[in-house]
């Protein structure tokens, strides 16, 4: 990027450098984004910079489910119209967003913030697993969680994490379910991998 | 995006919304970028926001070539070691960056800021064409431009713009050249379109 210093103003090369640090943004994309911003009026620039600075203070994890919040608990845990007896376990907040966008789930969540991955040195203590187990135990009878939906990703790490949770909790009367595995809607059978097809067959239901 | 307001803090949804306004950044990418920024420390957040705000003031077009600058003329026009008698015409500053990165060109530039495109209502008056023609005329004999390299894009709009400039200037003694068209290096002949192959044949040179 030093190259550009010879023919562009420093503030422009600074911006390109900062944008290029973002994930999935390479040098070329950073240039395009920077030149897009250069064409914007001051108000729009201020709004973007303000939104970035706005997350600096006050965003932390919900004490209940580890979603993001600026309060003690998040908007979902704080919502009395949601079913607090069904807890859906997800790997991160992006998964929670994806599930919420289906408008199919009215329970609450538990965000693990990762998946077990020995190769990356991620063990049970690095995830919000103890918090999950505590949460399931400490409830009094009226608030007792009845169903735990394991919506971990369906890759190796996600499966391992789901298995770990299942092993730890089985036999204590909790209904533990796993999201269905199979053909994605609109998928082509001859492009699907054999494991997906195996799961799709195994999990077949009445037509 | 209203959907997210139900379960995420407002400052996070604000940031996602602002990021999603950037070109090539969709809703999903905006979410990923926002969660990346949420994991950064304050110092990095400040640097990014600062770089964005940094372009607000003082960046304008070079009076000579319409590259970006914070001074009267840009770093290239201001450089006495560059050959001011060879002017390379480009569509935008990104093209200038691409050419500079080759380290092959020691002349100066003229940035048109677009290409002729009647379908998009872009005519000669919308580009820095008059400025180019004035620039070529007004020089006294010592500084006279000798070669004009047309490095407009090789798409229809770029070709039309190059043709327009050539028509306007031919016969006034200026050496007008066009960048070579042909096979890109590393290209596969059977994947190239016929027009590219035609140009590659037509422009063939001694081996």
C-alpha cells in the first residue's frame, strides 16, 4: 500500500488501509469502498463513522443467554411473550439472527460463542457451556426448561459440541432435540454429498 | 432490517444498516463486518472511524489532471521527475492506481471521471473532456504534450470515449495512441471471446 502514497493524499491511503483490515475486504475492494465514500456527502460519512463509534460503549453479553445487549438481559430474554421453557442452543449471534428471521421460533436462546475444536485449542471452558448447564439446573420448578434444541452447525465441530451437550445432560429428564439434517430446499440430489443424502434418507418422514 | 430491532441492541442494527449501504456489501456481509467490529478493541474502532472522517475535508480534484489531492495539484503533477509531455487518459482514479502499480509509466495522467454513455445520459459535458482539450492547447511550446495515451476501458463506453477524443484531436500534430488489446497474460485461447482474439491477431508483433 506504500506504493499509493506516491500519488494519493495520505487520508485516502489511510482509509484504504483501514478498510482492507476488515474480513473479506481485500486491497481492491478497499479501494472501491474508499472511492465510494469519497463520493458521499459529509452527512453520510458522519452517519457511518457515528455508527461505528456507537458500538464502542455499552454493548455486552446478555446475562441469561449471551446474546448482545446494552441492558442486563437482551430483548429476547426480557420478552415475557416468548416461551422461556424452550431453549435453542446456537454457536453465535449470527446464527441467532438467521433463526429469528424464520419467524418460526418463539422460545429463547443460548449463545455458546463458538464450537468445540481441539485442533484450534477450543475446549469446553472456552464456550458458554458451564453457563448453559447452570442455567438449566438453577431454575425453580415453574420456570424449568422443558426442551433444549441443539442448533449447532452441522459441521464436525458443531456435531461434536452438540454431542458433548447431549452426553452431559442425558438422563436428567430434559427433552433434547437436534435440528434436522437433510437436503436443503431447492437442492439438487446429484450435487449433494453422500453424508447429507444419508441423513436425508435416515430422517425421512411421512409424505 | 427492522426485524433485527426486536432482538439486537439498536447501535448494532444501526451499524449493520450503515455497512449494508456500502457497495458490494449485502445484508449478510454487513452482519459479519459488524460482528467483526464488535470483537475489536476501542483503539481499532477509533482508527477506522477516524480514517473515514479523515476524508471529509480537503480532498478534491487536482487542477491539472483531476486525480485526488489535498493541494492545488496532485503528487504526480507536482513531481518534476515525471515526463509531463506524455499524458495518459484514464476513466477514474482506480484505473490510475492500477497503471501506477505497474511502475511502467513515468508520464502524467488525465482522469476523465467516467466514459461516454448515452444510455445513462452521460455526454461529453459530464466528463473532464473540455479540461483535457484546454490542457492540450494552452501549453506553451516548451511544455507541449507530445503523446496522448488513451487508456480508457476496452468496453463499448471506453471505446466510444477514446474514439471521441481521437476524432476531436486528430490532425493537430499530437501523437495519439491506444493501449493494446489482446489476450490477457496467462489466458486460455479457447476461453477468450472472438473479439479479443480478433484484436490479438490484428495487433500481432514480431516474436
